[in-house]
C-alpha cells in the first residue's frame, strides 16, 4: 500500500471515530448514570454527591445512581473507574491530592494520575486545625507550645495518609519547628469518634466538620489565604505566621478515552448544579468552597499540584 493510500485510510478512520463520538454524544444520556464514591458514606464526597443528585438528574434527564467502592484511600474505586467502558455512564468522584500522591508513592496503586479523566473540579474543603471544645488549648500558640514541650506526644487525627490533612500537619511541623504525630483515619467521619472520645489531641480536618460539629470543637486556625466566610472569627494560619494554605479539591471523573463531547455534556450538567442559588447557598453554609473548573482547567490544576506535591514526597514518608 502506498504512503498516499495509507494516509487517506488513516484520515478516514480518524473521521469515523470522530463521527462515532459525535453520534454517541447526540444521544447521551439514554440510561441511568453511575456515580461511584470511592470512600465511606458520610464523608465530604458523599455529602456533596447526595446534594448534587436530584439537580444532576434534572439537568441530564436520567437517573444518577450513587454507589460506593471503598479501600486503598480511594484507589480501589478509581481502579474500577479506569477499567470501565468510556461511554459516560461510569463516573466517579475524585480527590486531590489523593490521585496525585498515590501513584507517586505506591507502584501498586494500579492507576496513574493521567488515567483519571476530569470532568470538573466543583468544590474544595480547606483544612482546619480543631481541638475539643473542652480542650486546654485556646489558641494555636497554646497548642504549638505544648507540642514543643513534649515532642511527638501531641496527636492530630485526619483523613487518610498522603492526604490534604496529612500534608497540613507535615507543613505545620516544618514551619513551626515541632513534632506533632499524625494519626490517619479512613475518612473524616471515622476520625470524629476518636476526636470526641479524647483519643487524639485534635484534628487536622476540613471546614465542613467545623459547621457539622460546631458545638463539639474549637477551631484554632484555617488553611486559607483569607478568613473563611462561615468561620469569620477563626484566624488563618498565615495571620498567625505560618504560610499554610491547603485543602482537598474534589470533582467528577470518567474513564480515559471518554469522548470529549460526552465529557462536555457532563461538565455542563455539573456546572449548572453549582450555579443553582439554593444549592450554592446550602453547600457554602455547610463549609464547602465551590469551584468551577472545566475539564481543561481541572487538568491544569492537576499538573500544577503534581509538581508541587512531587517536591515534598520525602517529607510524607
């Protein structure tokens, strides 16, 4: 076969794939969409998805079925996602830094960061450092002075290893010159019984917990650039002299090779949900910070954070 004929054949094949993707998108969705949560029920991913569900169903004109597959800090669910048919009917929640750090730290994670195809990053939950309401530590200064007096004795629980909570403790230790022990739990919900029972001195957790357990915890600092709207009386770490801005970004993902046209349909549905005034008000009051990153902007943030987190791998061991 001549090079000219080979080139023509390649062009025809490419055009057929494009036409196939366009045809699929024209009909999408024709059946219920699966929305996999790779964490335990009751965490931030689940709470947000449950609030999205009725609005997504309205936007897409199909049922959205939420299911769970836990294990490996989300990796079990993400492995399931990337092996699913790339037709838009298999979707999953994803988290940063989880999908970045897991492949970097564990060859056995089973997936690469680039295997997770982002549809949209739709929210962020900044870190907070919180102690029980009856704790002797009234301020971050009190807490850090106690940590300096007894290196390694003070404990902060959090959601998972190599997570935003874990990174927050690592950065605080480095900047404050202390040695606070980090205790990982399988999720924010699982950390609360230990916190309420006094088994840890405090939590490096998320803003959502501050609103949900406002009568049970005293928030000493929040890891945002400016004061968090629903926690106006809580100082930022930066105000207190520690340059820490950290939290977990969350969004929706599909398997690799999902047609762009289908990704765009899912993105527009998610963006429409975030733009709903009642939804936005409810989520903000619960401690979520809404984000509106389209597929390209989401991928760009993943690339940026991959560089940032790769530089601190040794500190997370």
